[in-house]
């Protein structure tokens, strides 16, 4: 039986930012494979490169060298607009600061990636996603009218609406209180399990990291340690 | 590591473009109310610029339409045929009368004297029973409107005096009333009424004195109608009512066929007052350039506003990109939003374009003899729309293209900002297209494309220079070693840091000040020329229409009155240029600058030697005994305008004779000395036997007082009643009044450009306020006092204001010199005090505006800002 292809495959990824004396080597020779449906927690001290690694996986940063494949697609050579299109349909992103468009309703926010992809029933699907996160009744509310937890739920619905291959989350509970953060994490993992989405999660919370299938510890731009918590690669 | 065949890239779905467009429109629609405050300056800048341009276009159109609509009234008929120094022959009159009703008008100048000794030069108009053929003459009697027919008012009274209707100014000047008697030339007349409004006043051109209306019989008793005197005989032709242009053209053709050699100057109702039309065109051209400056200065505000908008949109753009939006989507939605606000500004500008002319008419409408119909024209609104959109695109494209490069990864940064961006070739091509569109709109809508083109070039150079100056200042500020004083260090850092005010202030204030300084210096130089320089060098009197046989006696009389006076005299005739190098005057192209010389008849003379106040630039003067073919000396500046050189031929009509003369030389003429000089001076043999009069000047010694001048004028009036004397001071006063009105218009219009500068400056300050607030709060937290912050801001704004002022002074003076010396051929001076006043005022304004924009920041408490940072 042919082994399934990884959802994320990085080979010898190097990334430096800045120029001259201000140039900083963020990622050094990172090699990583994440199978489909696996949840990976990225941990490490500040400046270790966690968020940058996340951005590389999401196609938001291009490495200086190395290969990055997501769902079998090599990202490093893709033109910017093609990358944006790919990202909109294959990669869902959940931000710490939610980043909802304040002038659009919850339903409209969720529908954005679908509309950008030209999906015909964008609003129907958006409504369904909001129902799935428990906010069906708030679909016509603007972000300013929602609590932090509710805004993050909308952001999760938006990230999952295009049925992406991978979901990346950067400190998704960073702006939330403990109880709300727990609810959000439970929701995130439940939906991930339900849809078989691969999850890449950056967190400072070791308790949250422990919920993942694997934990990768970064230090000074390198993978220092990998721990398989639930026997997956 | 496993490799698998890559998943097929998701391709845009069918119908996706429409859905993306719907999303784009929804985003823009929702953002508009939120962004109104941010775009208020953009709206104001566009509204001001478009409003200024549209006001000029609307006013110009209303004036032109008025002249055409009222052409028949202004001209006094459908067509007018004018002869100078002779009446039409019977054959010529018959040719006219075959086409319609003909009314004769005789115009001359003379001296009107009260029965005391006061004398005033008057413009006499002798009319026949048919006057006025078009329009209505409104007169006033002693107690109210005069309702008696004109023929009754102009008839002879029991004492044999012909009645005259006069300009009310004349009553004041001579201290007389209706019913009193007046002497004009050799005749005595009774004032029967005053003129309230004259329908054909404009067609007579600028006059030197008040108007007097009399009958044809009345003018014959003045003794002014002598052979060679400067009398104009005008025959006004009224066609059948409702006659269209084709009928008019046919009538003119038949008259030309019947009397081809009449040599008369023909005016039609379509060009009733060429002089006024030319002046309107020049004035509106000037106003259009001022409006264009306001638009260009406003463009800097547009660029600032869009940049500030783009800076605030970083997160929104990054979010959209993270969700799959392409750069094109991001760019298009931002552009759409900017254009939506631009359209709001354009709409307001179009409204201003209708309102401002109405206000102008309300203030000064009585200067014109016809009502102006200010109305909306779709074609002009389209021009306004194109102006507004092309300006917006020219100045907004660059910051929008830059915003397109915002990366989605900005969402992961603590202080997301637009990245440094240089642009690629397609971006520059798009910018070039936008600029080209703007240039085309300006050139195609300009009444004088050459001037508009030069102006655009000059303005572009000024903008580019200012940008380079701003960059230079920033580099210098960056390179200067850090001063020890914190105040100076802060100020210096603010001059060159990212988001610095330096480019905005230098560009907007620099351009506005350049225009203000240039216009002020032009105004000052013109005023100085008329009020200070000219009276010192100009003669005291001009005497016109001196009969040849009286000249010697007249000169002797003048010498007797003032032995120390300098008297000059030249023979004078009137002639009209018919053709230049064989090309009829009406067919000449590219002569707009000197077209006035082809309009109507000119004074011409002949002389054995070159006139005083001129020098031969090329060619040679004829010998004292020259008797060959007619030669002419032409004023060099006019010759160049007509494309003439030594050896070329011109034809002129003098007293019905066509004279063809060869240009023997070109003269440099110092017109500003107001001495006797003519565009054309012929060799003496040219007019042998032709009747002529003399023109003379008298320059009294510097010790002469105004009372002596008046006494002389009174004595002259008694001894030589038929000779007209123009007191130069009176003429200069009349011109001065016009120049004063012009100066007012210049100042008002330059104020518009300055207002645009201040708007842009205010916008730049507002845009930087947020960053300054944060900075001020952090500095206060670290121990900076309000006084320190205030001083550093003072130094910063003083530096910026100083740079803009220096640039404005230097470039404004250069521009003014170009206009005054290069175009007007006057001496240019740079008066220090007025220039310094402008400089100081602008300097203080910059500082006040800058401080008022940031004053409230100093009082803010740090905690709220630090809590939300």
C-alpha cells in the first residue's frame, strides 16, 4: 500500500529577514513533514521562529532556500497571485487578533474566501459554518457587536469555510480569557477532527500544546525537539 | 520524504469575477461612511480645484454666450461698416441700403467746456433718427426717467442750440446740470438728459472721456469734422428680423461684391466686440491657470490623503490577501473607494463652479451691459469630471500601487506597515498613462494650448524641484551630526523620519507661495509702472486732431504758455492693415499675441528721421530725400508677432486708398515711455497730398503743478476749441482704476491657490497627528516636558516654513521677472519690503498651523495611549 502523502512537507528551509547589519537568520535548515489530519503544536521561546515557520507553511513568507510543499503543491516557485488563490482555498488561518473586517457582518466575513474563490453558494456555506461554530443566530452582527470569543469563532468559521487542507493558528487564545480560550480550543480541535484537517498551532501554553498529536520545540530557528504524543508522525 | 504529484492549482470558478466584483462593491460601500473623515481633505482638495476650474469655464462660457446672444445689441445692428476720416460714398451707401435698414453713426473726440473755463475731453456720438437699431437707450431727466423720444431731446431749441444727452459723469466734472449749456468745439449745446444705459456702449471700445450723444446736424456745428481728423463713420445694417447667419453671410458677400474697394472695417453680431472678446479670453486663460495651480496643489493633498488611507488599511489589505485576494483585487477595491470619494469632491466642485460665477456676477455684474446666464452645461460638467478624475488618478495611483504590495504576513507583526516599495515597469507605465490623461485633459480644454502647455511644463518642473528640495533637506537632516540639545535633535529627526511632514509642506506651501509671490510682484511692478515710473517720464498732455494749418500757431501758443515745456509733434493718419506678405489679415494664423494690431484702424505716421524713443534693430532708415516706392518702419515686437522681417510687404488702407509698402527696417520701441510712437512709420512720400492732422505732446517742466496744468487746459479750450487735449494724468488714473480692479482679481484668485496650500498643509498635519500623539506620549513618559516638545515642534515648523518661503520667493520672483520683462517688456524690480511681508506672513502661518494642529497633543495624558498600544 502506498503511504499517504504528507499534508505539509518542508525540506531544508532557510529564512533570513532584514539586510546588512540588521539581517537576522530566522529559520535554519528546517525539515519537517506533517501527515494529513495531524495536529502539531509549535512551541519555543520568543524569537525562536515559531510564527515564521507558521507563515512559511501558510505561504505567507517565502524561504530563501529549501522546499515547502502543501497538499503536494510546491509553494516556493508560485507567483504571488497564484499563491493567494491557493492560500484562499487550501490554507485556513486563525490569528490571535481575529482580523475580521469590521465593516462586514459575521456571515459576510465568513463568506469572503468563498467569494474570492468564486464559489456559487458562498453565503449558504458561510451560514452553515456559522451554525457549526454556534453563531448561526449572530450571522448579521458586526464584529464590533460580538465578544472576543464570538469573534474568534467567526474567524475559525472563516478559516474552515473553504474546507482547507491545512489550518494554521497563531496563538488563537492569546487575546481571550481562560474560560473562553478553552472553549475556542475545544471547538477548534472538534472541527479539526470532524473534517480531518491538518492543524499547525503556535502556542506558549504547554497545556494547549499537549492536546496536539505532536509537539515541535524550536530554538534559534532550528527544530530542537519533536515529541509524538499520540503515536503519529 | 515522499513526493506526490502536485494537487492541481484551484482555478478561478466560472462566474467568479462577478462574485469578486460584488464583494469589492460591498467592501467599498461599507467602508465609505467609515472613511469619510479620512477622505474629507481629499474631497476638499478636489472640490476646490475642480470648482476653480469650472467657475472659470462656466463664467467664460456665459460671457461668450452673452456676447453672441447680445451681439446684435452690443454692435447696434446685424453688421457694422466703419470708415475712418471719410464718409461712405453714395454707391457704398446704396450697396448697404439694398440689404436692409441702415443707420449712420459719427464718432469723434472733442473738448467740452462749461460756460466757465472748465474743459473735459468727451467722446462724441452723433446718431440719426434710426438709433438705436437694436436694444434700448435708457435716459434720465432732472426728476426721473426720461421718456421723451431721443429725436426730441437732440433737436434744436428756440435759441438754436442742439440738444445733447450726456454721461452723468460730465455734469459732475463740469459742475453743470440738465438744462445748462455746453460748448463743444465751435458749437454751443443744451444738455437735455443724461445717459443711464447705452445698448451699444461696448462696441465703441475704451474711451478717454465721458460720452455725449448728439444729432448728425449737431456734430456738424462742432467744427470737428475736418479733412484728416480722426472721425469714424459707422453704418449699421439691420437685416430683416430673425435673419439667420446664412442670410447675414449672403448680405456681406453681396456688399463686398458691389463695393470691393470700400476698405471699411466690418463687424458682425457674432464678433460684436473683438477687443472685449480678446480681453475675456486672456483673463479667463489667466484664471484657468490659477485654477490649475489650485488643482495641482490639491493633488499633493490627494496624494497625502490616499497615503494616509493606505497606511490605515494595512491590516485590512493583509487580511484580504491572507483569505485569497489577489493584488489586482486589493488595488481595484482601494482605487474604487478613492474614486468614490473623488466623485463626491467633483460633484461639490461642479456646484462651486456654478455658485462662484453667480457670486462674482452679484458683485460686479453691473460692469457688463448684458445679463449673464450662468447655467449648467453637460459638456462642461464632463470636462470638470475629467479634470477631477485625471488629477485623482495622477496623484493617488502611486500610494495605491504601493499599498498593493502589503503582505499578508503583516498580520503577524506587532507594528504592521506598508513595506518599502520601488515599483516595477508596469507600475511606472500606469503612472505615465495617468499623467498623460491629465495633460491631455488640460491641453484639450484650454483656450490657448501653447500657454497651457508651457504652464504645465513650468508647474511640473516646480513640483519636481520642490520634491528634490524636500529630499535634499531630508538627506541633509539625516547626515547632520546629532546636535547636543534635545530640542534640536528631536526637530532634526522629525525632518527626515519616515512619515515626515517635509515633502508635504515643502511641496504644497512651496507651490502656493511661488504663485502668490509671482502674482504679487507682477501686480507691484504694474502698479509701480503706472503710479510711480510713468508719470515721471510721460508727457503732461497729448493733443489730438490738430488741423495741419493750425499746427504752427498752436505750437507757438503752447510755447507762450510754458516756455520751458518740451513739445513734440507728428503728422497722423489712420490706416488698417489689409494684408501681410500677400496674406489677407483675416487669414493670418498664429498671430494671437499681436492680433490687436489687425483689429480695426491704427494711427500711422510718416517721418524723415527715426522717432524719439526708438532705435533701429535691423534694416536701414530711408534717406532725407527719398522719393521711391513706399517704405515702412515696423515696430520690432509687433513685426515678430506677425512673422515679418525687413523686405516683406504689407498693405494698408488709408482713406480708401490701398498702400503697399516694403518694410525697410524694424524698430525697438520703448512703449512704456508714453512718448509719441507708432507701430508703422512710413516714408514721407507715401502720403503726399493726403489730408492729415497732427498729434502733439507737451511735457511741462517738473516744477509744474496740477493747477498750472488745469489753467493751461482752460486757456487751450478757449483759444483752440476744436483741438482735443488728453491730460495724461487723467488717462493714467483711468487705466489705474482698471489695473486696480485687475489687481483685486489677481489677489482673489491667487488666494484660491493659497487656500489649497493651507488645506493640504492642514491635511498633512492631521495625517501625522496620530503618530505624533504616540511619540509625544512616550516622550512624556520618559521625562520630556511640554515646553521641550513645543520648542522642538516650533523649530521643525520654522525650518519647513523657511524652506518653502525661500523657494517661493526665489521661484516666484523668477516667474514674475519672466512675465514683466519677457512678456510685458517692462523694467522689473524686486521690492524688498513687500516680498519680505509675504515671506514673514507665510512663515508665521506655517508655524501657527503646525502648532495648532499639534497643540492639543501636548496636554494628553499618557495612560490611555499606553493602555491601548
